[in-house]
C-alpha cells in the first residue's frame, strides 16, 4: 500500500511490484527447481531494469541519466545471458560465466534501487506526493496553537 501510494506512476509501480515478486520467488525457490527459479529470476532482471528505465521521468536529472545507464547495462547483460548464456541457446559462455553475467544484471539494478529509495526518502515532495505530507507542507499554519487545559487546573499562573 505504501509503495502504491508513494510511487508517482502506476506503470512504475507495476514494474517494481513484478520485480519484487520475482525477487521473493528467486530467493525462495532454489536453482534445483530449474524452470521456476529461472522464471522468477527473469522477472527480477527484466522488470527491475524496466523500472530503472521508467524512473528517468521522475528522478532529478543527474540521477535520471544514471538510472538510464544502469538500466541499459542490465538490459544488455540480459540479452547476452539469454542469447549466449544458455537460456535460449546452447551455452557458449562469456569469460564471466553464468554467475558473472547474472551479477552484471543484478548489481546495476541494486545500485539503482538504493539510489531510487534514497531519492524517495530525501525528496518526497518532488517524486512521490503523499497527500498528507504535501497538504501539510503547502498549507501555512493559519491558527494559533490551542491552549492545553488540564482538568482541575486553572490556565492562569498563580499570583
């Protein structure tokens, strides 16, 4: 619910939700269960990179460009893994091997997630606009603070 209400775009929310489902599934299902682990891993790799690419519209400009670069690295590594790495064709591994290629996918996405989360925390007004925070920041304090009354006590100081 918090992510749904704080992410600026529904498409970005869907990308992040699918990447999160894939991350949980890849963590829960070991590689011994071959098709399921690969399906969950592809969810993480594909939708994590698409989320990084889609966030360009909302991030401040230096970080927006960095997110495009990180997403491009992940998508290129995903294409290499799918074509050369044995997922869709016989394995003719790159010098990094399968684990190295998976890290070339995962590390840029992890860097982006850290930067995006820090941006959501640091700049809530510019990216995510929670209704309560935005309204409170926009409306000036129009009334004086109410006096606190304690039952059985007078508000006047003793003479």
